[in-house]
C-alpha cells in the first residue's frame, strides 16, 4: 500500500511541477525579438515590445518625402509624410496651420526664403507654437524645422540653418 501511495504522490508532484513550468513560461511569453524590419499598416498596433517601454501605434514612417509648394497669402497645408520639403510660390507665403497630422514628429525642409511660419503661441487645432513669444520663422534655403504634434497643435522641437 505504501508503494502505491508513494507512486500517487510522485505523479501528483510531477503534474504540479509541469504546471509550474507551464505557468512560469507563459508569464514571460510576451517578449518579442525581431531580426527583421517591422511593417505596420494603418491602425495596426504593436505594444510593450521591451518591458513595457516601447509602444508603436499607427504610421511610424512614410516611404516617400512630401514635397509641397505653398500658394500666396496665409496658407494651410495637409501633411502626407513626416518629412516635408516646403517651398513658396512667391515672396508672401505665410504658413499658419497644418492639417492631416497622425504622426508625432515632423521635419520641414525649406528650399527658399519665401515662407514665413506664423508663431501663434496658442494651442488651437493645427496651429504652430514656435520657441519664444511672437517669434515667426522666415525660411531660408536648407533651413529645417522639427515639430512635435500633441494631438491638437504643433510645437517647435528644433530648427537648424544649414
């Protein structure tokens, strides 16, 4: 009888051990190792890639750089890329608002001195808040402006005159 009970306890022990191994391995199964590019389509999301530190959602980068020519006067233009080459069609092009934002960081590369970016100093939809107060930016060839989008408006991160 003792041998029979010992075997039963051995079987119960093996089953519990197997269950513990299963529970431990599934607790750490939400890690991801990638040795190839990750491609996302609109509205697809990858979350918690490394210890909950990285969350990727929506468009990460666009394949093609956007090239836009602003018309004269105060202009709103729609974004189609996170990198934009921007030129003016004359000497009085004023960039006041931007639409179509979905990514967080945008870089505008100016190709001439025909554009003035209006610093609104407010957080209204699509407006641009540049560093400082009432500090409009006058473009120049190869000047870059990097903006962050907070879901409503754009804020200057940096600019560079190259």
